[in-house]
C-alpha cells in the first residue's frame, strides 16, 4: 500500500474509535442525566416561606432628607456706644432668658440720667411756685388782680406742667440708654463664639454682632416634599397632628419624634417642591443645628387595606406578579397591582384576596406549577 492509503486507514480508525467511545456517553447523558434533572425538578418539593394576605391599616409616609435648624436664632448687638467692661458668659454655655451676658461702661449714661432727674426737680420747684401764685391771685379777687394776670398765671402753670412731662420722657429715655449697657439673653439657648473681648469699644451702628444664641429646645427640621403631595399634606394638617420621625442620615438610628408645624406658602419653581418645617422638643439635645437627618412624615393612613409583605411582590416582563399557593401545594403565577409600598408591606389593589396564601421567600426556584414545601412566616418576618 502506498503511503497515501495508509494515512486514509489511520484516519478511518480514529473516527471509528471516537464514535464507539462517544456514542454511549452521549446516549447516557441523553437518556439518564437530563431526565433525572427534569424528574428532580418536577418531583422534589421546593422549600418556600408563605404567608396569608391580610387586611389592616397602612400608614403612608413621606420620606426625605432634612436639615436641623434652631427654633430661634438671635445675634446680640450693642444698642449704645461704649467700652465692654465685663463678659459674663462662657462660649458654648447654655443660658436662660434674662441672664446678663455683657456689661458696657455705665458711667456716661448714669450721668445723663442724673442730669435729667435734676432738671425735673428744678422744673418741679418752678411749677410749685407758679401754682401758689395762681392760688393767691384767685383768692385776692378781681379788685386786687386783673383777669389778665390770672389768665397769664394759668398759662405759666400749664407750661411748667408740660415741662415736667417732657422731663419724665427724658428720664425714661436716659434710663433706657442706661439699661442698654447691660445686654441680657433674649431667649434660653446655647451661646456661640463671641467676636469681641472685654476692653473693646462697641457701637450701636456696628453690623457685626457680639455673639449668637440659638434655641435648641424646641428645635426645627426643614424638609421638602413633591408639589403633588400638597393636597394630602394640607388635609393631614387640617385633621390634626402630623407625626414626623427623625433618623440618622443613614436611616439606621431613630433620633427623635416630633410633628409637622407648617408648610411654606409657595412652591419652588426650580425644584418643584414645597418646603416644610417640623418641630421637635429635643429634650436630650440629640438634634443639633446644621445636622442632616432622614425624616418620615405620616401624611395618610389607608384604612382596611389588603396587605402583603413587600417580598411577595415580584417583577416580571408583563408587570407585577405573586406566587400563590394552590390547595395541592403547587405554586401559581398571579398578576397583581400594587398601589402603595413602604415599611415592609405593600397594598394590593388587584389580583389577591384576603386569606389567600402567597409565597414570601424562595421564589427564585419556582415556576408555575412547581411543587412546594411551605413554611409559615413567623411574626418576626422569618
């Protein structure tokens, strides 16, 4: 045989050997492996967690981020000119309304007050003398004193009485200026950094304040809401107290509970949102000005809603669906509609009925008609 013929024989032998070894293997895989897999899928129950569709009240929360703001902020400025003689507070101190904080040199203002008081004493003496002269004129009769003299004396008495009234006003003004030399806290709150020290000269015209005080109890949180929520929010405010809960910015820790105080009077054209302000008592001072928080506002409660855990709701190419449990312990795909979700639950508007069993966990192994091994969901959600 030629070399060419030997090459053809060798190739034929290799192909025959490959067919002989591969055919049984392919036949085995076809006849045993695939049917066994299908048999396992169809006959072995899939373990799942199920629960019953129930009715109950569903709270609708408005979720968003907010910023803590002081309930009130006051920047203290001097209302008189003078030198600061005393600073009666520590930076960062909590102060009460009426506590004295700053003293300005009183001497010029005390002297001005003493001067107007002395002026009143002088005018009072003049008035007393004029009144006595008028009394003598009236007692003397028309034969000794003319009516013109009496009228002139009455005018003099009236002028002195007016001067006394002017002196009283001057005294009150001077006393007010003297009182301004002691700057007291107008509210109960926390002192910030001061900008001047004792010995500095301050003026009533100064634009820079001496120190800022913020009220922390109560305190406010500023929030925003989509403009389409305005009717619901207004209805909630009209019906009573609207609870607001504040959480840490990551949403993991509850910080405080408060209530919605009011909503703004106009919508922001730039963002399409409405501003809101909530009030918190902040007894432990855990809320601090400038802090970013997550907040949820209870704006509505849907009564007697059809409820399922959020894990029941599945997303498919044709929309939302749930796996319902048949009486023969098989799962079936049921299209549903959901109107609200939140706080771990969903409100089902179409597709399910009260008491119906639905799969809440383990759906990833299910197809329509799958046999299931059901375990009831516990109160804790497991």
